[in-house]
C-alpha cells in the first residue's frame, strides 16, 4: 500500500486540501503550492490531541469511581470501535503484513492502558504525574535512536523546560518515600513498588505506541489504523475477561456516562493524532512535547472543578511547560 491513502483524510482537512496533496510515493508533489499554515497543521492537530489527553485523565478518574478497571477499559474500547464502524469500507485493502504491525500496536496499547488505569486508581495522582513525565524521555529516545531524528538546540531546551515544568508542578517533598499523602491530603497510604513499576511500564509502552503510529502512517491511512487497532484491542480485552473470568456488570457499566464520554474523546483525539503522524514534516520528538499541553487542562480543571489550592504555583509551572512547547516547535 502506498501514500495515496492519505487522500482519504481530506474530509478532516478540507480547508487545506488545495495545499496538501499526496502523490503515489507518499511525498508532496514538487509542483504543489506550499503554505506555512498547511505545513504546520500537524502541530495544531497534536495540540488538540494533548488537550484531549488532559481531559481524558479527568474522565478516566471519574469513570473508575463507578466501575472496575477492566469493565471501563473493555466497554469504552468497544464503544469507540462501534463509533468508527462507518469507516469499515475505507479500512479494507490492507496488506497482510500491516495487520501484524497493527496487531502489535494493539497489544502494546492493551498493556499500556492496563498498567496506567491500575496505577491511576491505586496511587496518588501527584506521584503518577511525576512518573508520567518519563514518557517524554522514552519517546524522545525512540525518535532519535529508531527514526534517526535530530534534536536541535531549541528542541533540547524545549524538553528541559517541559520536564522542569511538569516536575515542579507535581513534586512534593518526601513523595517518593514509603508513605505518600493521598490526593486530598487527609491521610497517608503506602505506595507499592509494583504500582510504581506499572506506571513506568505504561509510559514506556505509550512511547512505543507513538513510534509505531509514526511508522505505520507512512503506508496506511488513519481510518485503517483506527478501525483495526480498536477492533484488535476490544478483542484482546474480551479474551482477557474470558481467561481471567472477570465479572462484567453490563447494565451498570452502560449507565456510567463517563465511559461514553471517554469513548468519544479517544476517537476524536486518536484520529487527529493519526492524521498528524501521516503528514509530511511531523516529528515524534516534537509531537511528544506538544502532547504535554494536556497538563494545562488538568490545572484548570483542578481549580474550577475540584477547587484545588496553590493555583498560582501551578500556573507558573504551566507557563514553563508552554514555553517549552513553543521552543520545541521552533
């Protein structure tokens, strides 16, 4: 399969159709007119993904308050797949080898989400935020080593600023000790080393998934990738449920409206990310920085929805993160 498949994404990018056209080699036609806004469209798409990522963290926490981890994972994955069923016709025609690659991506995401959901549910969210910072380092390392991407001065400074901003945002003295404060600060709880390892594993697997997205989008379109990876993912969770005999309370879970919202958000965010990965000039190292914009959403939600304190400190940290993102795309 060749790069022509990207034309099927024109409905998502109609207002730049005159500027972005793929030829059969998956490259821009040298005769096409280039526009700065069109060339940077992948930046805006990844920023949209980052904002949705921040919102999803809030929705995940709410969904897990009502139902178990496997119930939430299975139902929201299944619902997301049902939402992309209209793309079934466009998803056909893949070569056999790409099913293997997409199946691998699905398995990686299966593990990443299993680990992240369990970690979010069982550890203080402040500690999870610090550990989630390692995703930037993992993704950058993979982009440089595997894709041979080069980091310029501004990209290196951007990574440093994003890392510093997130670290200052989440860090609290003594949080890595055997006992850490709960999110509301009311009491203490022991942090299991196994849960910490799960959080690190989730970050690593998410970084690997991002790398696979970039590689796959050179030869498949976003409709194909999203359709098959969600189908494989739903089947993986279904197999897990049967093997482990995990009880699923369908009627109760279906009433959890947070899961429905989570499904809509993952479909929209993933579609934007896949389209961005398929665009010429997009870089995984820069995309990793842009994804961290979700932390700004988390800060605002904490202030407006949960009435958290220390807003001034968090806004300063958000400013550092935004500065890092701006540097990363220079």
